[in-house]
C-alpha cells in the first residue's frame, strides 16, 4: 500500500508538472483519468489534498506559506467528503453482500416448487411460474397418490419478495404434513387455513385453489380460498367457462368452511389455473381482459400443455415489455385420452 | 400511483374518503390512518368512490382493520366500490366478512 501511494504521488507529480508547464487540454484529460485510478485505490479526497501539498512543495520550494497553509485548511474541509465516500463504499459492499444472500434464498425457494409435473397416461400437464422480482409469492404444488389421483394446488401469497417467500415455505411444509387429507379439497383448505391463521401477521393472507383429478372417473373436485378464477375449456362446445370456487382467503378467520365443486372432464377438455399476475398484466395503462387471455390460450392450444403455457407467458410478457408487475403462474391440465 | 386520504368526523362516525390506487406503495399510508381508528374501536366508513385499483397488499390493510375491530368491537363499513373492486372483494370472499354498503356504489 505504501508503495502504491508512493507511485500515485509520482504519477500525480508528473501530471501536475506537465499541466503547469503547458496548460494543455491533455493535462486536464490526464487528471480525469487519474481520478479513476484514485477511486480504484480508494484514495480519499483529503489524502489527495495531502499528496497535492507534498508535490507542490517539492516542485516549487519557494511557494508561498499562505498557499501551503491554505491546503491544510482544504484538507480539513475535505475530511467530511472522505467520510461520505467511505460510507458509500461500505454501503456498496453491503449491498453486494445482501444481493448475494437474496440470490441464495431465491435458489432455495426454487427447491420448494415441484421439480417435475406428475406423469399420468391420461393427462397432459404444463406449468410456468415466473417471479416479478427475485423471490416469488406464487406457489404451486402437485401430489400424486397410489390411485394416480393428481392433486394440484395454486396459491398466491399477499405481496411479493422476501416476506411472501418466507410465508410460502410455511404453506409448503403445512401441505407436506397433511397427508391423510390430501385428496379432499375442502378439508385440506380448512386445515391449511388453521395453520395460516395462527401464523401470519394481521395484514397477511393467502389465496389458494386446490383440486384433485381422478383419472379413473375423470372428475375434477376442487375448492377455493379466494383465489383468482381459472378457466375450463370444453372441447365439445369449443368454449371457455369460468372455473371458480367461492371461499374466504386463508388467514382471515379461524373457522371457515369450504365448499367442494366438481367438474366432469371429457377427452380434449382442459383446466386452466392461474395467479392474478396473469389477469392483472398491464398493457400500457389498462389491464388485460380475461377474454384476451382465453384468446391467447386458444391460439396455442394445439401445442402440448407445457408449450402452451410458455407461449402464453411469452406473449403476455412481451406486451409488458418483459417487466412483470406481479408474479406470474399459469397451469394447464388436459385430458388426453 | 398515488393515494389521497381525507378524514371527516361526523358525530360518532369517522369517514375516510380515499382516492387513487391502493397498492404495495400506498398501503402503508392507508394502514397508518385506518388501523389506529379500528384499534380505538371507532365506527369507520371507508369511501372508495375515488379508488380505481386495489392490489392484494391493499386488501391486507382492510383485513388487518377488520381483525382490529373484532377485538375492540369497532365497526368497519366500505362504501362506493367500483365494479372491478366489488369483483375483487367477491372473489376473495371478503364481501362475506366485511360490511359493504351497496348504496353509494357506482
């Protein structure tokens, strides 16, 4: 370090000397470049004034005492800037550290989501979930039992970012610990509601839709806790219907009963579950219409379920110039045969 | 994105007139006005005629206020909802736990 300061002093001396001799633009340019070197070496403003003073006395031993003394005064004044500069440095270091911690947390959060969609001969399932920031408040979950019944959950935790992500891990573990109720949607939501109500802040809540698909009978049983309605595509009439289950959001009231709904699924029919990040996509200053979403789904429904959700996501993200305002999750469950 | 709040107190009722958007950025402002009233056990009417958007963080503030009124035996009523906001309260099931005055709705 001593060595560097020595070198910097030498460099500064030559820059100053050249400039005072020639008074050229070149000298000013060199000074600008030199300030970048100073920042790299974390030289504070008062250190530079001190270098300036030393170099000046060395080059011009006859320099007036007043000028030299005035530099001492300048040095004192510069100390305030030096403090601000060091504070800026340490904030920047802390920001880098925080960012790397959030990256680690975001990776951990990814492990809470299913690694793959269930494979069932009769079904074609696709899902996409994209956070608006690094951490997501959207959650989805698949459960498959020995009868090949497939349980699907989609949930939206209030807010975004770190608080939502912490809450999400609670939901995940609560769901994992309720095996016996797994495939009964209303009972599952009632259990989850108790866990959430006891464990969240007064301003927090979670919306969820949970459904269970029975591939033996092709019935989809589902219940909802205030979640954004999905769609049901009926192949025989080539129409989209709203798929909605009325129910209070999780975490508001201790004792809530949920109603169970049922939908018969024929060959070619499919179920669309989504988070409000899909329906609240903003295009310019307006919100996307639900009909526009079904039009997009229709445009790509000849594709596989996975390609379908990815294509719809891509088009909606493009309309928002790839800046999502909210976490985006879209899931499709189609009966193949 | 902005939210303005005007408070009027007539006899036993405090009315909050809101206008703008209630989202993650403005929810704090609403929370600071509404929650203390609910915690004091006040009868509060919130007029949403000037509100065109509420996101989930905004809904959370109303839930927080509702829970506070349960403890203090205060009273919370929402009035003047637009169709879009009414749909939001209906989907989330909150229309069944929070009092909503249909009169004054637009």
